[in-house]
C-alpha cells in the first residue's frame, strides 16, 4: 500500500502574460498518475530555476514567492499523509482536490462495517440475534488486526478492496488467526455482505468477490448413537449442575431444539394440541420459522422434574452456552463417550438417531427442526449402519421364497 509521492513546480510557457511573466503550475505525481493546478503565482522566466523549481535571487519579491511555494508544498505533504492515515486511498487527484477545497469522500471498509454492526445491534430482538451481532463483530475485529499487521494501516477505502486483499485476508485467517477452513469461509461470507451493501449504496462499482471463490468444506456432522444416548440417560450424577446439564441436553436430543430455543422456552410454549397430547410449540429464533414437536415420554419427564423450580416461567434451568458446553465435556468423560459433546450435537442426534434412523420421514423431521428447506435437513441426515441393516432385513422378508427359484 506504499506509494511514490512527488511535487514539482514549473512554468506554463504557453500562457505568457502581457508583461512576459508566466504562471507557476504545481504537478503532483503519485504512483505515476499526475494531477496539476495553477498556483495563481506568476514569475518572469529569467528569474526561474528549472532545476530547483523555484525563483532565483534574494530580492524581497523572490523570497515572498519562494515562501509561498514552500507553503504550498508543505500543505500538499500534510494532506497526503493525512489521507494515508485516514483511509489509505490516496491519488494525485484527491490530494489536489483536497488542497483546492474540492473534497472527494471515500467511505472506508471498517467505518461501513461499524455502521452495519451498529444497526444490527439496534435490531437485536427485532429480527436479529446477539449471536448474529457477535459474528459480524468478530469478523470486523479480524479485519482490523489483519490490516494493521499486513499493511500497517488502520482502515482502507472500499475502492481499494481488490481480489488480492481478499486472498491476503484468507491467508491471515488460516495462519495468524488459526481459523479452520470453514470458519474462514464464514468470515469471508460476512465480509462479502458488507461489500454487497457498498455496491447497493453506490459506494463502489466493481465487485472484488467477482472472481473469488469462497470454499466450504463438507463436514460430516457428529451425532450420538443409541448406545451413547443410553449411557448418558443411565448415568447417576452426584453433582447437581452436571445432572441439570445432562437433563437439558437429553431434552434437546428428544426434541431437536437448538440451544437458544431451549433457553427461551416458557410455560406458554407447551400446549395440548388437536390430538389431546402435549406439544412444544415455538418459533426458532434463528429463522422465525414455527417448530412444533410432539413431546415424547423422556422430555415430558424432564419438564415435570423442573416444573415450578425456575424463574420467569422458564421451563428449564439453562446456563450460558459456554458453560453448557464446558460441563458437557465433563459429562462425556464421565460416561466414557469418545466424542466431543457440544449442545448442538443434541440437535444432530435428534435428526439422525432419534428420528430418521427410526424411520421417521425426512419431511416430518424437517418440519420439526424448523427448517425452511429440506436440503438443510439432508445435511443433518445420514444413513446409519443400523438403518441399513433394518431396511435390508425388511426387504429380505418381502423377498422370502424367491431363493427357491434359483437353479444351482
């Protein structure tokens, strides 16, 4: 992001005045690009030194003219360095315009990002979640550290965000920030949304992401087997906090609700429906899509266990997501489960082990999970060996007797 900056004064020889004097012109050169303007000063050609770019002689007139030229040069240097400090988008034309009072504004990346995040913060609870705000804030902070480390700048003009900038940012996230590939891709997707805002607002014309591919690696999302779930169910805990976390985790395994949706559950979310049975009826905070789940025996037992024992009509004593995940690691160790237990693993388990592997149609599972697209459900779904075995045994029953037709 360094640039070459030069200032030259010369006489405009094709604009001779009646007294033979010529106007002094300032030429600014930055990275080979030129901008020039008339200083409004006039000098006799015999009094001008081309080599030094100033007036010759020690007369008071000469000293006054040279002092004015030095003042112009000092102002231009000051403007150049200030523009570099502010947004790093410095052109000869911009320095000239700033000097002449014709300011050209250049929105910067981090200032636009901050404005966007401020808007998201105001919308928390009105279509936006704290988690969404947090993701954008983390991305902005990574960008800030990246620019300071890579380019030694505090911000950058949106017009200067090019393909190379995106490549450098990706490398920084993978190396210096120690992000895995999919986390890196998520940060780049959030940055892409800010660039889209800039384009829609007319702040930039081109799209730096036009020839840039954000790579998402397909990941086989973990889940618990039937045996794993049974181990956690049967485990006796002497520590109350672990018992509570186990109960809430199991509740999610049998309902498919995400952490924030379990956290938000109150008594009004449990209702008797058309079939006379108890259902959890809620809207997913993430998508605002309805998610209605028939309560099976185990989640009903868990709700009864904590009924009337939690404040604010909350159904369950849910801790922070960070604490829940920390205690789940302890639970995994105590139960001898060789998998990293996180709260979101319960949702995967509901989709795979509790429902799809038991023959519940994917359309039904998708509706209970509150997905807007069945393709999202297919990411959670995988065919387990038990499911294959059961399906093939059922097929064998239907084909029973056909082996008698085979002639050996």
